[in-house]
C-alpha cells in the first residue's frame, strides 16, 4: 500500500490522498449487506428501516484501487461511508452482486472538480450480467466546496482572517476542499434477482481523471401509486408532466380548487418544473411515489430580495411563515424534490420544505435532493410528524427545527451527506420567549455530515434523541451533540439521549486540535444545568473519545456542565479515552462497559488549569468495567491508538 495524491482535471488535490490497495479482477467476494458500513447485526434496532439494502464498493468485486480507511478531513476516504471507497481509472469497474430482487439503485460517487471550480460531467457505464443497460452521466457540479464557512465554489479562495486555523496550510490551494460526493438514482429496465451482477465501469473516454465509487443502495421500487378518491389531478389544471413548462401555477390552481371542495391534490408520475415556493395550508398533496413524481427546478436570481431576505428562488413546499399565522393540516407525501442548490447562501430560503407547518401535519415518503436544507421549519409552531423521508446531498442541514418548535416527531428518516448538521433542534432565543420543547428524533439514520454533527440539540426543554444510528462525521462536530451555542435558550427539563448507536464518531476538531467525543456536550454561552441523560447506547469505533464534556477557553471559569447521568453504555473501541472532561461540573456513571480503549478510561483536565486537582466530578455509581481508573489523570492530547473493528458483544 502507498499514499497517493488524487488528481483532478488540471487541479492537483494533494489533500485528498489516501491509502490505495489493488484487487485482482478475478475476485468475486460474497456480497455483503451493511448498515453504516457495518454488519447489520451490530446495529440491530437502531436507525431507519429503509426500503433499500446498502453495499459498500470496497466489499464488492473491483479492478480499481481501494482508498482508505482514513479519517482526516478534506480527504475522499474521510467523507466516504465507512471511511473507505474504490477509485477507478478508465476501463476499470466495481461489480455488485444483488442479495435480493431490485429494479432500482442509488449510487454514491465522486469525480474531480473543474480546474476553476463549477464541476464537470463524466460517463459511467451500467451493465447487468454482462449486458450493457445504460450510461449514467455523473457530475461534480453539486460537490466540491472550498474555504471557510459559508464556503465557496472557487478552488482559489483565500482563508478568512480569524482565530480559526487554516487547515491544513494557509497557502495551499485549493484551500480546504470538501463535500466531494454526490449521488444519483437509476431505475433499471426490469427487476433483477438475487445473484445477478450489476457492474459500474468507467469507459475508455472520460473527462474525469478518476472516478470514486463509495456505496450502492439497491431497491425494489413498487409501481406508481394510483390516484386517490376525492382528489384532483394537477394535469387537469394544466400541469405539464414532461418538465418542459412551469407547473407551479397549475399546482397552485389545483390546491385552491381542492381547498374549496375539501378534496386532496394528486401529482401523478412525471417530472414537474417548479422554480419557487408553493405555499401550502390545510391541504393534502400526494404523489405517485418518490421514484415516480419528481418536482424539479432551478435556483433562479430574484430581481430584488424577498421579504424573507432570499436573493434566489428554488423548488419547495412552504407553510406560511409563523409571522403570518403558520400553516396547519398540511399533508405532503410520496414525491421527490430535485433542486439545484450549488452554493450556501444563508439568507436564501431555498429549502425543500420550509415555513411553519404544524397543527397535526405530516411530511412523509419524500426524497429531497440538492436542496440547501431538506426540511427547515421556523416556529413558533406545534404538532408535526416527519417520517420515512430520504434527504441527501444538502448544502446545509438535513432537518432543522428552529425557534419555538414543539411536539414534533421525526422518525425513520435517512439523511446522508448534509453540509451541516444532519438533524438539528435549534431553540434560538427570541422575543416571544418560546423554546423548542417536547420534540423527538427517533429511529433515524444519519451518515457522513461534512460539517458539524449527525444530530445536534441547541438548547430547549424536554427533547429526546432515541434509537438512532449515526455515523462518520467529518469535521467541527461529531455524531451526537448538545451545546449551549448559537444564542440558544438554556437546557431545561430533561434532554434524553437513549438507545443510540454511534459509529466512527469523535473526530479531531481542527480548530482546537483535540479529539471530540462521539457524544459531546459543550458549554459555550451558559452553564448546562438542565438534566441530561445518556443511556442504553453503544459507541462503536470512536476516533478519539466516546464521551466529551467541554467548555471554551475564554469562558472556562464562567460556565460548567452539571446534572448529567450516564448509564448502561457499551463502548467498543476508542482511539483515546472513554470519557474526556475539559470543563468544571460533574456527572454520574453507572454500568459503562468498555473494551479496546486506547488511553486511560477517564481523562479529567477540568478547566485547563492542569493542577492535578480534578475539577469535573466523576461520580462512580458502580458497574463501570473495562479500565475505570478513577478521575485524576489528565493529558491534554493523549496518543491515539486505533482500535480494532467492532464485534458482537457477548
């Protein structure tokens, strides 16, 4: 194995080098189904129950080179599912063997950027059992961001002056390349059976100097849903299902007519061009299935900023804003939104679903792709169910519940490759005094957020994060997080983290130059004194720590973390400690079992005085096995010992 620099077209990206391993063309390993890159038996009961099966490219037959494993930010392996992928040159391939019938697939891949930014396109041949079926057109037009927040499409962007460290070097160009991957869905010509072989091959002629394949999801898509009774078909009001003409006015006419007679709206199979928000209130809109009904549009500049400060429009379904009374009785289901967002502009409302939607509303069975945020809801609002959605390749968050949102449950959603937090609850302080409360994120799968966390909670009261599968955070965040940050309201009541599984969490924070925890609590703007329970969970293969409690240096003597209870935890593999405390306060620990730990169980550096006197109280309630050695040891940056892969816990 050797470390190799990956080359873009005319653009040397030394930062995306990785370990490469060749595999002979004759190798045909038994197909492996994984979840978050692991044997599904290791994550049973956690995460979303999805209609597809995941296969990693590195576990398939291939003639290219394996890249990774690697976890350093700004590299292709770090952003890959399982931190490993396969790089192909022209005439090389990856071949998957189906494990069950499938007529559709989703392929996650990366190709180089153009030398000046903006992306390229490149072909990829798809064959089944040796017979060519189609040629995909891959694109990097939605990938490859550079620089510091809020990022740029320009590979020659310079660092922004400030305390954040330019990583890895302030003069290296491109500066901080990231967000390398994209995905594409493909419907096959018919249903294929278990044992059939699906091959992705790079043709002899391609504009891409390399093609990296990460993971393929294979699915048996059902026939289009039929029009429900007592519904109006948008085609009756002039909506064009070919995507050639703007369908937004016709959809709005259908909604108005359906509201008058108390019927629902049906959007049949087809591609419907929508380039702006469609405002919804007291209406049900259903498609024929998110593989069949596609809402597709462009990001277009506005002649002048909108009242919500947007400078662009894009396809989306929005409730009325809270200031206008919000929306209730909204039911959106069974369609896809294929947007066109290629850069992050925080003033733009170019999300898939937005506004304030409550009052018993539902958002389900959607596929949201290339949006800024999949679902961003601004309260105050109350009462919503978000379930069974797939959100991928967002430039910012997957889902964010912001500003006085209450009684929302988001369950069984799959989020991959978000450009910020995968799932967030942001209880930002506001003049109304309302806080986020009684919201639940449960049974969701979140993978490879490029920036920030898989799941993050910023303030609020009595919220819960339960039964989720969260994996592979890249930088400036981890798998699970609670933080007094971003002008959030204090934590009140009980914040519950229960029955979650984290995988390959706890990355290095590039600004602090320390390792985070797979779950980390951060007191930046106030003491975190509300009760926080971390229970019945598994922390697998953490890069640094399993758990971290931290305060920022300027406020280290002002704020602490107290009232935390940790119990019934299994830790399988940490690069350093099980628990790292860099803050004053305390927590209780009970029945924490750990193995394959790289450094002493507890690292108690408190408020950075390094006096040898513990400043964070570890209260041992018993049953803590695997190396608990007290809470007086402190090392600022202990050496990392990579653990072996996780295995079943007997």
